[in-house]
C-alpha cells in the first residue's frame, strides 16, 4: 500500500473525472486549496455544497460570514485562509481597518454590538468548543437558531481547511496574492504568533 504523507495540489489535468462539475464551477481555474483536496475526490465532492453555502455566509449573509472566516483564520494561524478572504471581505463591505482589527488577539471595542458578539462567539467556540448559556442569551438578541448554527458550521468548515492548509503548507494562489492590499502581508499577519 502506498502511504503518501505529503499531499500536493493536483493540476487540473490529473483530477478524477468525477470532479468535472467542480472544475466547471471554478471556470477550470481551481484554487490551490481545491487542488489539494482533489487528492481525495470523494471528500471534495461531499464538501463542495458545504463550501458554497459557507462562502455565501449562509443565513448570516456574506459580511458576517466573512467575519467568522477571518477570525477562524487568525485562531488557526492560517495565512492562506486569511489572505484568500481579504478580497472577499472588502467586496462585502468590510474596511481594511476592520479586517486588521479582526487579526488582533484582543477585539476592538468599536465593533457594532451584533458583530462584536459574533467575533466573540468564534473565540468562545475555539476556546471551549461550544457557547455558554450567557453567550446564547446575548447572541439571541441579534441571531436566531439558524444563524447560530451557521456561525458554528462556518467556523467548523474553516477549521477543517486550516488544518489541511497548515499541515501541507499550502502556497497562496498568485491571483490572490496580486489582489492583496500592500499593507496586508504574511509577515504582518503572523506578528505576535510566535
């Protein structure tokens, strides 16, 4: 049995034919994370709808979904994940200052209450693997059960990706790197992670 310890992004020409609809969804230009997951066609196929749902933000909407994703990327120290979502975050209304604020260990107090609670919920999910009854009371002022489930689901999906990214040292896609604001570099992202 061949035990491959290192998974590498597979060029599109080497993808299993069962992944053709996913390649089409990506206009035949999948990102490195999709190429990495193509090593496991069954997983990539099963994951794809969940990915599309999570990227849209589900019941939270795109802006709040991106808040969850960026905060998870910080906790997981996943540069690839972070950088890949900066452009998406800017496109759905987050400012560069807000994006930089998410990277800080201590959240700024100037977040709107609903968004501050959302970011704190991600912190709590990572730290305690659940939400306390006190947090649920606060969150229920702004979020219904469906949205709370989406906070947990999106957070979980991006933990899965960060584990793969961090395990195999996934390189940032050149088209993503080109679109990053100059002030957001890997070195800047990793400040304070040592």
